[in-house]
C-alpha cells in the first residue's frame, strides 16, 4: 500500500508549536531571525524595532523598480509589490503602507523618466499603484494624506513624459479625489 503524500498545513504546524515552552518558542524565533534578512525585516516591523522599519521594504522596491542598468539588472513589478505585501503581513500600518505605495510610484516614474522606459505593463502597474496610493492617502489624517498627495502630484506631472496616457489617467484620478493640482 502506497503512503499518501500530504502537504503539511498551518494546523499541523500549530499542533507542533503547542508543545513548545516559552524558551523553545524564543529559540525557534531566533533561528528564523538568523535565517534571512526578510525574516529580520518582518520581525523588526512587527515589533517596531529600529529607526526606520520601512527601510528594507523601500530598498527592495528601489532595487526592482530602479535597477542598475549598467549591471544588466532588470525590473520586476512582482518583486516590488511583494515588498508591500510583506510589510502588510508584518504590520500593515495604514501610514506605512501609504508611504510605501507613494515611494513605489516615485521610483517607478523616476526610473521610467530617467532611462526612457517604454513598457506598457510597467506603466499599467504604476497607474494601478497610483490609484491604490490615492485610496490609502484618503484613509490617513488630513495633514499626512495631503503631504503624500503632493508627492503623488509630482509623480503625475513626471508621468506626462511617458505617453501611453499615463499622466492623463493620473490627472483624472487626482481630480476624482478633489486634489487641485493647479494650486500646488
């Protein structure tokens, strides 16, 4: 008789963890911490440790949205978005998430403008992130939301250099939230 191949689940792991004492759990977390920079960033963000818990997430976004073209690095929207998802799992603070979304837009538009990128998929992802960032800004206290909207307005202005209607879509989105770009 052939044994069934079963994938372990969270329930299986949770049952094993229930048998750990406090020291055992601390040692497990230590081992996870020592295993990877991603785990360290997650734990630092979750427990608000360090001066800037957003720094490793921003570094990942920067790497994948503004690669070093002289080293033949390429872009990856998926890997940049993963940094946002990882932060959301770690903490998910609305202000931090909005900051990362705006930073994403700044880096994507800056790189596109700097190197003359002509990638419709990259632009589509930028427009979608811009829309998400606008929604995130709307959920923040007014002063912080306005500060981020000003940065998004700079992204909008720069995006008119790309073609593909990117800047026009952003114009409509900003007008839709009542942001008066003409007064800035």
